[in-house]
C-alpha cells in the first residue's frame, strides 16, 4: 500500500509523572495528505491497589499526568484527541456509590446538578456521602473539569472512557456534565463512550444525544463493544444479579450494528460526531458503506475510526489509504504498567472476532482494501 497511514511510536516512559497512570496516545494518519497528528489519551490503572486507595495524591498525580498528556497530544498537530478514564480522577468506590444512588427512586443526582457544582454555583456535596467523601468528590470534579478545560483550550477533543456497568451510570452523569459545560461551541470538546455489549446500548446512545440536544450542547460518541466482559459475567454470577451484557457475541454484534446505524443517522442530522472504535472488519465495512450511502464525506464528515496500537493495523492502513480519518491509540507510560495493559488487550484480541492466521489476515486485509478502494 503506497500510503502508509501512521508511524507508530511507543512513547512509554517519556512522561515521568505518569507513574501511576496508564496513558495511551496514538498516531493518527491523515491518509493521502501525509500529515500526521497524535491522538493521545490516558487510561488509569483498572484496579486501584489497596495501599493507594483513598489517597488524594494518587488522583492528583493522575491529574498532573492528564494535563501533560493534553500538552503532548496538542504538540503533535491539529487533529489530536485524548482519552480519559474518570476513575483516574475520582475514586471508583465513590462512582459506585453515586451509581447505586442513581438507581433508587427519586435520586437527586442529575447532570444539571453536577454542572452547577463544577461551575461553583452550589457546593460539591452529595447527601449520601460522608464529609470526607464529599471533599474527595469536590476535588475530583475540579480535576475532571480542569482536564476538560485544558483540552478545550488546546483544541484536543477529550474522549471519556466507559468502564464497568456498576460505575457507568455515574461516569455517564459526569461525562454529560462535562459535555454540558464544554460543548457549547461548533464542535464537541468532550465525547462520551457507548458500549454495545450492554443491553439497551442503543437507548443509552439515544438518551445521551437527546440530553445534549436539549441542553444546547454538541454530542460526540466513541462506539465500542466493551472491554469488561469476563469481570461483568463473574460479578453478575457471584452476586446473583441479572447479567447487564448481551448473552452472546452475535447479540453484541447486532447491538453494535444498530448503535452504528443510529449514530450515523444522528451524524447526518448534524446531531452527533462519531468515532467507530473497533477492530471488527464487518463493523468497519458497515460504517464505511453506510457513510457512502448516506453521503457522509470520508474525511471531515463527522465520522472517524480508531484501533488500538499494534492491533489490526491492516484495518487502520486500509482506512487511511481509502481517505477515512483513522486513529491509532498507543499506550504511554512506564513499561511495568503498559505491558500488562497490552497483554490484556492481546488476550482479548485473540478471543475476539479477529483471530486467524497470518495468511488469513493478509486475505482479510486484501478484501478490506478491495471493498474500501473499489477503483484499485
Ligand atoms: C480506540 C478504542 C477505544 C476503546 N475504548 C473503550 C472504552 O472506553 N471502554 C471499553 O469498555 N472498551 C473500550 N475499547 C475496547 C472495546 O470495547 C473492545 O473490547 C475491543 O475493541 C474489542 O472489540 P471489537 O469491536 O474490536 O471486536 P470484536 O473482536 O469483534 O469483539 C470482541 C468484543 O465482543 C464482545 N463479546 C465477546 N464475546 C462475547 C459474548 N460471548 N457475549 C457478548 N459479547 C461478547 C466483547 O465486548 C468483546 O470485547 C476501546 C477500543 C478501541 C479500539
């Protein structure tokens, strides 16, 4: 392929202060033009170890690292993006408590309330948290808002990651609050993430988009399948609660397809921007073909694609060569934290839809290029 879309760089260890944050940042190839931009993001460690839990300094360090990542991403060019995990800024236990409360009748936590707390109009205090927890809650809101502000100031869209289902309601609440505060301009500055493996994902997407519209904010969404399958299944089994995820891979694929259709229809109505974040060739082809049918331009049409660093480069390369906006997400941080993260992704990759031998992958790449570049 003549037009290589990206130069991959492992930037681990370049950010000393990212010590306890799994950062990731990716190189984005703009296809034919040969201009490259960096997509940067932060991934907090998925499990907070007991000896750091509750220590404000851990979250403060992560905050510093997130701000550094904004600068790093911005320094690479105008198309940079960045990912952020809420649980790197706020204790997962507080998120879980908020999430639980939100499911109770008459729950008083709404995005509007968080917006007011972030803006300093009301005290960042929730009646069901202890004074110490409320202090942490307030500090976490400041951290989240400050990263969003820094990213907006540097023109780096901030993609808020989706995490476990028992946190996700709270994470959505915080994400919508950031969307309400920062997405009043022409383009979304803060993006949400929707996980298609969750039952009712399509309704979640529709609800978020409609909340943003009502609030007068722009909406951007990263559409993924979901990364916590085994943990979610185990938890549901252990607690004897209903499994929040679709029962089969096929059901998740169908859900991804319908979320994609919905998101693309919102893009056409100028009510959303979409990142198709998947390694699944069928989803990539569905998105590319529907964009064609709906008349959405390949570049600057409000839709981009993303794959993780080192995974499915044949998909990213074919997309870049065909003129689509395609991102690679690359981990940044100390090797001791980046390697376990990559190992988990590699294992997931083997279990996913894209297993196969090298010759099979070469054939898939060829077929993908043939369909995306029919004139070649
Ligand atoms: C750029 C980028 C950003 C991401 N950000 C996030 C994020 O914020 N949050 C997050 O959770 N994940 C995130 N992910 C990971 C993503 O959710 C998937 O885990 C990963 O991409 C694999 O799914 P796939 O669509 O690429 O492909 P596939 O290989 O086609 O699908 C594998 C996925 O299908 C689902 N699945 C597999 N078996 C079953 C089953 N038996 N029943 C039901 N479902 C099943 C699982 O979600 C599994 O990950 C991100 C991925 C990318 C590329």
